[in-house]
């Protein structure tokens, strides 16, 4: 996982709102030219019980810009491929696309350090890629093939990677789980934080508030991130939530509202959050306001509860990729040719992965009873009738 | 003689000492010394970091415990009783039991959920349910149910060391009951195997399979029957999942008669599962009479003493069931059910 964080001192020079800076996990190289950097104003934040917010401007090197653009574009492309695979019936069950929300993940990930962890709900394809799984690993999990990152046993909602705990299918359950991962960071005193992501729909689940309470009581390094895309399935935020100010709904937990369509802003907000959390102040709630272009899942055309015009308007005025592209082109951080080259490379990579994801075999029947237990103690696993016993097998490494 | 409560504490204490990753959280486990005093003294010894009082928010703290296990710690999640764990059952099943499989072995979940289960005394329906059958139906979980102090210590230590999620069903009424403990069992190295039943009493005439507190009822009945010349073989399951059917089958091959005994409800209960396994296996041909289940009555637990007694299997019920099965006096009652 390469981290392309420019000189932090430079980045935050002259910014008075942030006093401490999260350590950089990996500095890959120093080859980027200081000539190739530009400073951007971040979108305005809203603060809840915070005296200071994140940096209001941020510097991007050319290398940052290209890397972020590439990640945004890969995720968009993965989701387009996922949607197509679903339509041609290569993906079974559910399939929830992230298109429109890419800037949340890419900005956050650009600020994360190797020690940090993350857990999210079922709209998880993009995050899985960012956390280190290949495009093929993601797409062939969707098609249920052996090259899938869960060997086809999890499907589109259950993808995992190092420091990435899914991919969870029960709305809201991932939030206390994330607080528990943060508990482990604190217990080990390893300096890491856990990001627990949930949607505006899950934001009303009771267990979120239980997790808030304990996270604050115990000062857990947990950053609760509400991705508000406007709709929990087909129910708009106004119809589901007595307060739609999700960043303030942690009450005693300070909160931050962020324009989730602007990748520079989400990166700065995340940097601020890591800094806040690791300084021992405990948890933080972030609301990232964003938008999903597709329906809730592939079976939802997404048109009965909102208008096509609404979706079109967001695409035209707030699209996270188009707006970032314009920004880095006009600032000279990238040239049209460079971006085109990236687009071509990504198309090729995703197209190839899509092809393999359809042609690879599924795992063999012996894996039906694979990895039910880390340490199996059953003499055999029962199949569908008494004369069809299964042998438990271990596909993953055991310590 | 060591009460079950102290045996459980010994297990937790020894395992916390052995492995820094082990910690306990739950309601009143720290400063209050445990709602039932199982964790007495541990907070003083290990402090806030490893003995963690939670608010009364089961789904939240169970989720936090499972998340900590995802991240490699070894939590012991205490429920004040398993009745309250129903608020948290999503995390026990969907988060803990299924994640290792769904992740193709990428995310192990080494956690113990423990606390008193089943009927206590005079606490009525909402506080008196046995969950053995519920949890034991779930692949991915291991389910243990100790009876004696040795069971409690040896099985809890095994559960804490086990790399999979374990549901550990205790019994409030037995917490204060002292049992003899061998020198071996007092050692910090004493661990019982998960998935092995214990023959508590050998006998040739009929097999009684039970677990947890019901083992006491079975042994009581066996004593009474011994006076009448009937020798019962009493099998204390210890582990409901994996279920040690081999030990049951061996016993049936000897006694040719079987009774299951549990405090939980009859329908889809542990006894029902054992009956089904007998039906599906060559053990069926060993039987000289149909198997009978002796269970809690098929009613929510009443509060008042006389009715509560009727709702739970007593020694006399077991004696009567043994007489019926051995005497082949089973037909009419069974058919009319």
C-alpha cells in the first residue's frame, strides 16, 4: 500500500488550525518535483463541539493528484464492471455500487496510515481495493470464483483485507465492531485508529449510540464516519431521521461535517481526525455528505423515490471525479494526456480482471466445509443427509 | 471442595495471567466484583485495562468484544445472564460465528461469551430460558455447558484458549455449590478437551444423557434407582457443540435404553437432536425401547414456587421416565402427545 503524502510540514505550513500532525507511515520516494504542486481551498466544514476544524487549504503534489485520480477512476470502473456483471447474471444475490461516493474513500485512504484499520457495511468494493485487494480479487469474489478474496464464500458484501474487517451485511452492526477494533488499538497502544463507516440509514440504529457511548467513556481511537448519501434504500434522510445533522448526533462526541464529494477536503478532514484521535481526545464523528448514482442495490432502479433530474444534476455539478479532474488540469498538476493514459491503463486492467472473473472456476466442493472453524473439533461436518458427511478442511494458514 | 464460582474465577485469572491478550468485559465485572461474584478480585489484580465494566448495553458491548477479537485480542464477554444476550445475539451469530467462514479463514474470532443460562429460582419467564439448543444449532460456534467445578475450570480455560467463538453456558444455582477438585484440576495447566463427554456414573440398564445442572438431577435419580436395582449410566455432555455422539452410541450399545434430560424446552431441544442422531444411526438398532426426552415443560417459566417446580424436570420425573422406558410402558402417553 503506497502512501503518497507530501511533506507534511509544507502541507500544513501556515495553517494555524492544526497543531499536531499524524505521523507518516511510509514515504515511498522523494522524486516528485516541488515545482509540481498546487494549493487548494478545501470546501467549508461544519463543526460540532470542536474549537478548530481541519486545514482550510491543502497542497497536492503532481504525484498525489495522479494517484488520487487513479484510485477514483479505478473504483468507478470497478463499479461499472460490477453492474455489468450483475446485469449479465454473473453476480448473484445483492450488489451495492459505490459510484458517486468515491471521494469519501479515496480522500480518507490517502490520509490513513498503515497502522490504521477500517470497517464498513456492504457497499465495500471500492474500500476493498483501496485496502490492498486486486481488482481481480474484488471482481471474482462478486462472481464467486476461486480467485475472489474470500474464495467465493463471502460474495459482494463480505470482502476483507489486512486491517480491513469487511464488508458487513447487517446494517449498523459494523459500528460497535469498529469500536472494538479501536479498543484493540488502544489496548495494544499501537497508535492506530479505527474508522467505522456507516450510512445515513444505519445512523438511526440503536447500537450506533451504544458504541458512541462506550467509545467516549473509554476514549477509544475510533472515528465514526457517516456516509450520508441522502437515502437509506429508498427512504430519504428527511423521512428517516429526526435530525439530519449526522455530524452532531454523537452529542457529547465532537463532530465534523465534510463535503464528501471533494477528495481534497475528505483527505484533510481525515488527517485532522487522525490527529485529533491520536492525541488522546477519543472518538470523533464525521459526516461525509455524498451521493450514490445507482439504486440502493442492483435490483433498485433508484427512480421511484428521487427524480432522474436530481441524479443528473449531481452528476453534472458535483461529480467527485469530474470536479477533481478539472481542478488538477487547470492547476497544471496533470495533463490531459497523463489522465488519458491512466484511463486507458485502468480500462485495460479492469477489462482483463472482468474477463478472468468470469472464466476462473469456482472452488471445489471440498471447500463447502472449509474454514468453518479455525480449529475444527467435529469428526465430520454434516452434509444434507446422514450419508453425505463432509470433511472440514483448512484453506487459510493457521498459526 | 471448591464452589463452581471460584473454579470459574480460577480459570479466568490463570488465563489472564498466561496471556496478555485475554481481558474480560461486561456489566459489573470490575468494581462490583461481578453480578454473581465470578470475577471477584480480578479488577483489583488486573485493573481497568483488562477488567472492563460496561454500561447496560448488550448489543454494543458484545459488538465491541467481537471487534476486539477480529483485531486479535481474546475477549471474555460476560453477560449478566444469557437472557440479556438475546439483545446481542446478532453479534454472537452474524458477527462472531460466521466471519471466519465468510472471510475464507482470513479473520479468526477468538472470543468467549459466558454467563449464567437457564432457570434460576423465582425469577419468572424472562430470566429463565435455556439457550443451549439455540446456540448449538449454529455452525461456527462451540457451545460448552459445565456441571461441576472441574468442568467449569477445565472447560472455561479450554474456551479461552480456543481460537474460535465459544458460548459458555453456566448455571446461577450451581455457582455456590462446592465440588471436590483433584490436585490435577487445581493446577494452572488443567484444561479439559472440548467436544468430549464425561461418563459421570457407569451403569448397564439405561443411559441418561444430560448437561449442566440437569446432571445433578440425573445423578440424584440414578442414586434412587440404584436402590431399586436399576443401574443408570449418566453421561454429562460438557460440550453441546461439538456433540460427543460416540460416547452416547457406545453407552446405548451397552444399555439399549436411552433418556435425554435437559432443563430447556422440548421442541427442537438438545434431546430432540440426540434422538434424531440415534434415529439416523446404527444406534437405533441397539434400542430395546423408544427414547424418551425429559425436558422443561413446554411453557414460559412461571414465577410461583409450586408451578416453577412443575415446569422443570425433577428427580421423580426422571425416575418415572426410566421406569416407563425400561418397562416399555410408553405407548399411550407418547401417542397422546
